[in-house]
């Protein structure tokens, strides 16, 4: 791995942190039950998996790493300070739009990649986004899968 994992995680978190006006943004996941309504919407970053591969199966080849992250967003009930009449679904949609935009390559377009400032080969959202909407309670959670390719 050419770039330390902590540096990759920090760069990804910075992109996500700048995507939206969070009440709280922290790369460390706290106990969700201790997260107050005034601390939301909140952003956290979780890295549960890594996938290591060698190009062509050659033992002397460089290993590439795909780091699997989840951006966890916690949203309480409806409304925001800027728009108290917004529904929770509207807030969730605006957060998803903001994160999607932040993860776009710069400049956007076919063939360009999100390199987190040149640290990685590519970073992108891929997979099922799980949205736990507040049906019985006011707490909502969004799990956004993000892959980051480091190396070849």
C-alpha cells in the first residue's frame, strides 16, 4: 500500500464532511443512543472490509487494495434549522444528493476519477444504500457504501 490507510480515511472523511452542513461530523462512530437531536444530522465513517488483489496473479506484482467504507448518517425526525418544515425524507434526499455530488470526480466527466486529492486511484459510491427511515421512532440512519481503490 503506497498511502497509509489513516491518510486515505482522513481524505475521504474530509470530502464527506465538506459535502453538507452537518451538526456533527466525526470519523469515529459513537454509541448511537447517546447522539442527541441537536447533534444531527451527523456523519460518521466506518471501514469494515478490505479486499487485496495482485494483478495477473504474479507474486512479484504490486498488490492493490480496495478499501470498503460506509458513510453512516444519522438524522433525527423532520426539519433542519434552515428549513423546519422539511420532512425527514426531504432531508435524507438532500444529504444523499450532497454526498453524491461530493464524490464526483473533479473535473466531472467520463474517464475522470475521484482520487481524494491524488492519494488513491479512485473512490466511488457502489452498492446498496440502506435507508432506515423513522417509521415508529424519530431516528433515521443512512448507510452509504463507498469503495476506495489504492494502488494499480
